């Protein structure tokens, strides 16, 4: 069984988690996993071209450089994509210094309430190329699964001067909305493991990276938990 | 033999039709407004019927202190912000067609009025009945409507307290009113959302005295929270999309606009902090021969808007020149390209063929 994990920088923690599991002898030896990660900005305007053998996904950064295309092959492999549910670009936005999602407006009279539709409109614009990519891969018969990144870190609100419940609510609205877009296409989602976050919605400190400047990635323990879910999902899919 | 001296001998050129109008092109009038408000240093807010959107855009594009007290979140594109009713006016209240609506909004802002029916439903989505056009697909729940309204009212309250000049465009005399608590809506229930019920709502066609009383009550209220506030009135030249009266729509339009024009003029004559700017006359007056209307004879074409604003700023030399703010330019180009403005009332003729 070969599992392909590709997408944004959150793939880094998954790779380290996988190495951790493999070194600990915690996974079956016949599993092969290939990782491909690039900066999340390369996925914002991704484009897909179909060939006889697969799909070439362009890796261009607006106003920046171009990476070699990522190639999704037409075979029986399952591709796990990390990127569409990455909510950090929204929840760290400076808009939240003066505004808040309506659902938490009751506690923030000094902030201007925003409707869910307004936030979803931003989300639509943000993920439109990735949703188009998903549609093309799905239409081409590719087995695709989307991976949810870690919930926001507890340190993040302070780093960006945003109130914790405002940040968490914004993140949730984004993830719920984009999950809906993915779900209505019949694409499964590997959810953030329940044990990695608190009731407040923030990632538990034990799953946060040591680098205190990092505001959104998970650490190796987080990666290992997600990889277990991915392997479980892939095994089940193979059995089915 | 000396000529008789008459009162008119001392009247300026603008008082004589031949000199002021008959011998001039409609773009060459002078001294149209009786007095020019000093807009140079004032914080300016706009509200009113859909034509007021053009005034707001033009003010925003100048180096003036145009107020946007409920701004779009910066992550929205200009076109999306416009779609959600941001930056159309100084706050996100949508079109305020009647003076009654304005007065009730003011009262609600300052806690002396609470409408009985705020939420309208349509196809499982929810709308703010007082501004049903601001969220094109509606809100997800009644709670969301109420949370956004509370936040909106706080923005409007601050706007009323801070403004220097309030530019208000009177639009309609006809409106639908809730019979129990007298709340007046900008659009008939059932057009965007809600359900028309003859037992629950009634048509009001406001007359001169009630419009004047409402405006004076509003103006008194405004001055009580903002003693230095000044008001600039205009009347929308956009005809009614439909009338709910028995009259022909042309007759109903003439009635509405005549009453509004009379109220605006008298208020400006009677109250020292109220002025009138004749955008209505510039567009509707027969010297323009109807050329400032689109072929449907209702929408004002971009040249008409430009004409109005050129007079507006000619009388306000301190208004400064236009500047190129990206969002402003984008929003202006959207409106100009499509001849588009937000107008809930225009939805009334959606069943016409």
C-alpha cells in the first residue's frame, strides 16, 4: 500500500510523525508513504492539467517563483491533501482587531460584528482554485482525502493581538464552511484528532511546536496521531 | 423719462429664466444652490434613497472626511464589499427611502424605540427587515440577524454623534408599515423576504405635514446628541418603480417627489442648519430634456450623476479634488460599468415583462 500525502507546510509535521512511528516500530512494514510539501501560498492559485497518466498540479506563487509541478498519478493510490482547511490566513487576519464573527459579538461590544456569509465569501475566494483542483482530480477518478490541520495554538491570539474566542470562532466558521464544500463533493476528511485540542478549541500545548515563533503547526506527536488516522483510513479504504 | 424702478431690477441674473436657464445649456447654470455648505473640514455622512449612493461615492473619491463607520472587512474585495452593502453609505443601513424610516432608525439607535418585527424569513434564510438588501443570501439564523443589527446600531449611533454634515436624500412617500408598532419598512414584506399580510401591514403614503414633523423630530434628536450637526437635503430624481396607490405610477411619482421637494425646501428655508441641494432639479428639470435618464426613464445615467456632482462640488470649492483610492475606484467602476446601484424598490417591477 502506498499512501501519498501532499499539500502545504502542515505536511512537515505529518512526515516527522510518520518517521517517529516507523522508528518506534509502531506501523506495519508494508506501508509506504510519500510526502510532498510546499509553502501554502503555492496552493492558492494552483491549476491542474490532465495528461494520459495523471494530473500535473502547477506550483506557482503569485508574484513569486514557480516550483516543479506536483504529479498525481492515475493509479490505485490514495492521495491525502493538506491545504483547503488551513484556516490560519483567516484567523490571524488583522481584521479581527476591529471586527468579530457575529457568534461571539455578544462579548465584544467594541468590535464590529461580521456575518458568517461575509466570512464565507472570503473563504470562497480563498479556496476556489483548490476546490477546482479537487473537482478535476475527483472527475479523473483519483481517490482523494482531505486532512484537517491542527486547531489554532494557544499562543497565537497573543502573537497577533486577537482575542482568543474571536480567533477560534473565525477559524471554526472557515473550517465548517470549507468542510461543507469538500463534503458535498463526497471527499472524506481526516479530522484533527480529538485528543489534540481542548474544549476551548485550541491545540493542547503538548502538541504545539517548540519554536515559539511558530503560530500554527503541530509537532511530531501531533503528526504521529494524524498519521495513525491516515493509515487507518487508507487500510480501511483498501479493505473496502 | 426715467424707467420705473421695480423690485426685480435688483435681482441677480439667476432670478431670471432667460438669463439663468433659457439662454444656457443645462451644464452652464450658475449659483444653483442658495448657499454652499463648507464641506472642506466637516465629517460627512450620507444616507437616503438609492440616488444618495452616487453622492456618497463622489464624496468618498474626494479629499474630504467622508465617514465610513461600518466599513467592510479589509479581506473582502471591493466588489464583494459592495455586494454585501458595505461602503455604500456611511453605515451599512441600506437605502432609507422615507423620512419616517430615518427617524425610527435614529430612535432605535438611541434606545427609545424597539421594532416589534426585525427578522423576516425567506426559504430558510433570515433577513433584517429594516435593511433586507444588505445580505444577498440572508443570514443563517434570527440570532445572527439580531447580533448584526445590534452591532450596526452601535455604528450608526457613533456616526450621528460624530458627523459634521449629514447628507440625506429623500426618496419616497409610500411605505409599508407594521400596524401594531408603526415600524416602517424600506420595502414591502414579501418582495425580498417576509410575507405580505394585509392584517399586519398597511400602506402609508406620507403627506407633507407628517414628513415635515418626522424630519423635524429627527433633526431635533440629531442636534440633541450632536449640537453642531448640519444637514444637507436632496430629493432623489429616481421615479417610483411601482406605486401601491390607485394612481398611475407617473402621477404617483409626481405627487411623491413634489411633496418631498416642498418639505425639503421649506425645511431649508426655515431651519438655519438645514440646506438644500437641487440635484432633483438638475436631473428632472426640463432644461435637461430627460437626457440624464437611461432608456427606461428611471435610472439616472452616469452623465447625470457626473452633472449633479459637478454642480455639487462647484458650490463647494473647498471640497478638493478626486483621489484614487483602489477600493473607491473599483466600486465606482462597477457602478458605472453596469449602471448599477443598490435599489430594493426596483425589485417591485420584477414581475413586469
